[in-house]
């Protein structure tokens, strides 16, 4: 059992390693550049950051980042620091300021990346995790034991409320489980949030009344806290079952407030994450960010999918998916991974092989709407591809068994 916060970093420095790491620890706890009155040994022992582990990784020829101090020898290392919980309490913004604050600006470093966070045991009672998570999401959609098959409303912007509702009607009648707003769609003059909700929920509620199953639509409510609460309440009144938030731009405090307020799952879109992750020697890796978002109460977390349209590697995608599915303390605090970005039926086989789980959302735009057999065939191709993968069939056997899967491979492959 531990009541200290810890963080693991990849660092690069031309400063002697021990001195550079001491600078990190000092900057993020009790230290300053010169000894000052009140900085007693007792205070330092109780509240200073502690260097827990150091693993030297080798030398590099030159600095990874600009504006770095030059030196003849540049070392890389993996470093773990820890802090007493008294420094932070259970304040998530303060936690992030501690593990990812001024560190990135320190002159001795030509590279610094936060890899992961270790949470104090005392956080479990304060932050139980997502309110709905994987189990609650399946219950609301009315399925289990397979991926949630979904899509994104496209075009991203430009559709009015009636056009959106018409597209929703087509998609749910093709037996799609889940639909989401694009992250760019908020409350534009040509498609006001309330009008979009009115039109789309009318279609969804009518479908649910007839078929006894309600597809989930994640409406983007991102805005000020007051706006988000108003939009949440309006959607709930109309029978909605999911809200979407642009996580990075709304911020931790906004997410926490909406988690306390919401009566629906929070679909967390991580747009902007590349700012923090893309450079190998700068930023924050997904495990650290995803942990904090889960503490704040996010139920669904985007991870990208394999062979995606972005720069992220398949290994990174698999690691992100597994991170969402791994408990912090218990299965209740897991988040549902959301796989998207250029997905179609073909990636289902390698995805299942890589994660050995179906507790996920599998979202496809062109992979559904671009299927040569039409939208319903596109939905079927994803569902049958996952069914075949779960049965242990390879791609060839699945193509032989399911015509819509074969058509998907012929067209997309």
C-alpha cells in the first residue's frame, strides 16, 4: 500500500545525470535555485520529491529539442519520482501541475516526457472512476459480448438539424449501435444544439418504441460549464443516453463537474492529444493522461484503431486500448476504448488478436458508408468480421463465410 504519488519519465540531458534529476525533484516540490530561510532539513525530508529509480538508457549524438543547453555528452534515462500526498491532496489539477508542470521548461533538459503516473491508495475512495464505464454503456445500448458498432455524423459540419436526423434514421435502421457528433459540431447557427437534439431524438425514440432497443447518440455538449449542464439537461429530457466532451479543451475541472452532474455516460474525445504525444522526447504518453481522465469520470476514451489515418503506430494503439481495459483499482474504473480513424472490417481480425477483448467501440465512417453494398451492408461487414474473429476464423475463412465481409475486402483492401 502506498500513499505517495509517483511519476515515471523519459529524460534527455547534457547536465550530469544526478544533478539534472535533483533539479527535476526540486523544481516540482520544495526547491529553488538558491537555499532560502525556512528550507530546513526537516521540511525537505517531509515534503521534498523523492528520487525512486534511475535507469540509464544510453547516449545520443545531439539534443532532441531546440533551445537546449549544449554539452559534450547527452544522456537519456528513465526516471521515477514520488511525492507525499500532503503536497497535492486529491486535487487533480494540482496533481497534473506536480507531475507535468514546469518540468518541460527546465533548461538542463533537451528531452522530457511523462510516461505514466502511480496513484496513492487514498485516491480510490475519492475517485471511483467512470460512473457508467463498460458495463453501464452495454446496459444502455442493450447488447453484450461483442463490440459496439458505431459511426460519426459526416460531413463534420454543414448539415442542418433535419439533414442530421435523416442521416441518423438511415444509420439506426441499418442496426447501428452507436452514433456520435463529430468533435467539430457544437452549436452552430445552422444546426443549433437543441434543434439537432429535437430532430435526432425524435427519430431515435420512435425507433426504440418500435424495436425495444435504443441506439446511443453521443451529442457534443462541449462549452462552458453552464452551457454543458444546460445541454446535458435538455438532452436528458428528450431521452438522450450519452454526452460527448472534447476533453483537452474543456479541461479537468470541467470534466469533473460534468461527471458529478451527468446522468449519462461521458464519451471522451481526445482531439489535440498529438500535441502531447507525437514527439518521442516531449509531452505526455497516453497511460498518464487516460488515468487522470478516468479519475475525472470519463466513460469512453478514444484510442485510435490499428492501421489508422494518423501517425500513431499499431503498437501504441494496442497499448492505449489495453490501458483503458486495465483496472486502476477494480474493473469498475475501466473505460471503454473507442477505436476509430480509417477503420473497416479488415482490421477486426488483427485487433482482436492483439487485445483478446471485445469490450470496445468500433467506429467507422467510410468503412460503413462507403461499403459497395450500402450502409446496412457496411454495418453487417463490421459485425460479421468481429464475429468471425471471435470464432477464430482468419480473413480468408471469414470472406468465404460472409459475403459482406468479402465485399469489404474487395473494395477497401
